[in-house]
C-alpha cells in the first residue's frame, strides 16, 4: 500500500528529494572514493569523520533555522538539534553491540567498514519505513525486543568466558545455524565478500550473517530511538533527517570507540558487562524504563572502571622457556 501523501505535507517534495540526494551522494563518495579499498580505519581517521558528520549536521540545522523559523507552534531547528543529540546518545548502545558482533564473529578490522556501510544503508531504508508507518507498527512488534535482549545477555556471557585456543568457529554460531536452514553458508570467510561460489553454486559467507545481525540490531534499537524522537516533534521531515544524520555518523563513532578500546585490555570485560546491561534493559523494558541519562551513566562508569583497571593493574608477562 503506498504511503499517504499527507505524510509529506510538512515539507515540499523538493526538500525530501534534496535531502535524499545528499544522502545518496555522501554514501557514493564514502564507498566509491574515500573507502574504495578495504583498510583498517585508524582512530585519527574515525575522529576526523566524526567531526565531518557533526559539522554537516550543524550546517543542515542552520539551514533549517533559516528556512523554517521558529513560531508559536514550535522551533524546527531546536527540534532537529534535540532529536539529533538524542539519537546520538541512543546510538551508544548500538556502537557497543556492533563491537561485540565483530569480535564474536572475528571479523577482520579492514572488512568492518564494508559491513557497516551496507548495514547503515539498510538502516536508512528501515528507519524511513518505521517513521512513516507510525507508532502502531512499533507497538505491534515490541515483543521482539525480549528475544533480542535475551540474545544480548547470552552473547555478553559468552564474551566474558575464556576462549579456547582454537578460536571462534563461525559454523557453531546459532545465527549461522539458522541461516543454513534457508541458504547454504560457508564455514569460513572469503575476504570482504558476502557471497562466493562453491562447486559452481552460490553460497553465503559468514560475513553475510554478520550483516544480517547488524541490520536486525539496528531494527531493534530503532523501536526505542524513533519513538524518543517522535516525542520531541511530530514533523516527519525533522524526525527523519535527525535520525539519518545520527545514523550516518554511527560508523565513525563505532571506529572511534573501537580504536580507543584497543588501547585497554580490560575493556573487553567491561564490554561484556555493558552488553548484559543492555540486554537486561530490553528484557525489563515492560516493567521499568531506565532513563537515558542513567543508562549512559552506567555505561560510562563501566567504561571508566575498565580503563582504570587497564592502567592500574600491571599486565602479567610470562617468559616462554
């Protein structure tokens, strides 16, 4: 069923077309120019891109302030900025879950950007559908949060447990087992490819499973983040653009956080605690809604404790004989 035209009444069609064209141009430059070759995104590069996306969001906010001045009915520029900041704060959970997903599946750092690129592209489409479909769609599938919360707790516990010398085996992952029921999946990665051919037959690689997990992760988090922004404004254009700007900057935020993580060996334990916390927060969302400030405070405290432990507790060095 086509979306009713009333959904787009808040802004003229050319404003929607212009913004979507801008998003398409930035994504094309990202994949086709700046990241044409697979490489490990450095902390310096990630921080630079964080600044770029924040600067673009600020410039867009100024454009809104000029074209949509504040009235007695509301302040679109302030609503955009508030929605953008709220979405960025809620994206903190996404970042840590992405880190866990890549660590759990043992995805090489140089291929993580490719997964996140296509994951973010899918997120743009899915969030547009969620926003325009309305809160009723979110409420209808709210029960899925409990399944995902249980998965996060399970993964957090697995992450905290000592790993064997053989390392991670993708074919034993539950997500891979489920995917095997619908399509053939190889037992090993094929570089940065999502598909490969085995004996002339197309097979999916574990990297496709990672992409599916990343995509469904964003869908689950969108069930909370989109209503939070809709609570700030009912202007579909403001809700959509603030969400998309935050999502586009999510990859840079991920690489910045993961780059810092590599400097501290105990952050892995802290990450497991954070993951369990996020999962428990989802499981208990029906009984108690943890405020975003408290959630970020808990995450920040766990991270600070992990960093302090890495600095204060000396690393054991065992000489090999």
